[in-house]
C-alpha cells in the first residue's frame, strides 16, 4: 500500500500535474534520415502538428483553463514560426527542446552549447522568456546540466529517477522528472519503418495515465505528461485528454500548471 508523504506543494495542494507538448514537427524524422524530405506523404504526419494540432490544442487549453508548456525544437521554430507565434500569443510557456532533434549524448560539449544557444536566441526572438529545457529523446549528456546552469536555465524535464522535483547539486537547475509511461509517443506513436509501431486506443492510454495519476496523487508526487501535437493532437485523443483532466480535478488538491511555475516553487522550497 502506498503511503502519502508530507506535501511539498503550495496552498494545500496534494499533487501536481504539468501538461507539456514537444513541438518537434519534422525534426525527429529528418534527423534520423535526411532523405525523408523526398517523402511528402510520410512527412505530412509531422505537418499536421503546426497546421491542425497546435490550434486545436490551444483551443482545448483555453476551454480547460490550463497553462501548459511547449518544448520547441529551434529548427522547427525557424521553419514553422506561425505555430510558435500562436503559442506565445496564447500565453503558454515556451521552453527549449534543442536546435535539432538530436540526442545530446552524441554531441560534443561545444556542439551541445551551440544547439542550446541557437535555440534560446530563436525562441527569444518570439518574445518568450525561456527558462526550461527538455533533451531530445530524454537523453541528456554529462554536460547538459552544467550548460543549463551557465545559461540561466532554471529547470530541465526528462530524467526518470524520481516522482518529485529535485535540485541538481551545486546548480540552480531544478529537475521535473517524467517517464516513458507518461509520453504519448511510446504508446500512441506510429510512423516509423521499424515494424514495431503500434496505435493504442484512447481508452487504453487514458487508463494508463489515470492509474499513474491516482498513485502519484496518493504519494504527493508530480505527473509530467509529455505529448506531441502530431500524436495527441488528433481529435479523439484531445477529447480523451479533456476527460482525463476533468477526472484529475475531481481529486482534492491537484495543482495543474506549467513547468516554469512548478520549477519556481520547487526552487523556493527545496
């Protein structure tokens, strides 16, 4: 049986939830195989994100009254600026997801620094204050945290070693941990050529996520949902997400907010 611990959340809240969206668009596919640009039909699944999914998601978030965080690839922001502008103008948080969707674990320190700085400059050009970071593929390198600290980034989200925020020793960087269980690509994702792709039903994913939320809520933990507009931004899946949020709100003391707010609270209290 799980045992709740003392709450770390403000105003009597018992647990916290962040709705986050990784705006990758073409970058994961092009990064894996540049020749994919010659396959417009294949890439059309990525183009659904800025064309249809982002507006639908923003409308849903407005109806729900929820502040979300969008982790955006710098190259995607360059190529599809209108989608980023809509996100910023809607008042949601914008955070870095690298310049290209390439794992930092395979980059040199200087290459990773360049990716971070280029993305901060690009997103800053939209008028966004960028204080958060998520590594592509959840694969931070041995240099990532130090680079984030040097560049004034206040939090990262992608490690899987806890259910509550924590501070990296000797830095100002807060970790907001997540897990593959709470990533839509790992359970909804389809579109690879590896023969392993599958498409789960909304009912299946909703059950996975609400079960995890209930357990985290009992323990006073943090649930960071990692979603991709081209994946969760399908109409039926957005209806599922709305139902999920409604059920979360039936629990006493759940705090649903963006990553920046969660990280700032953790930084002030840890």
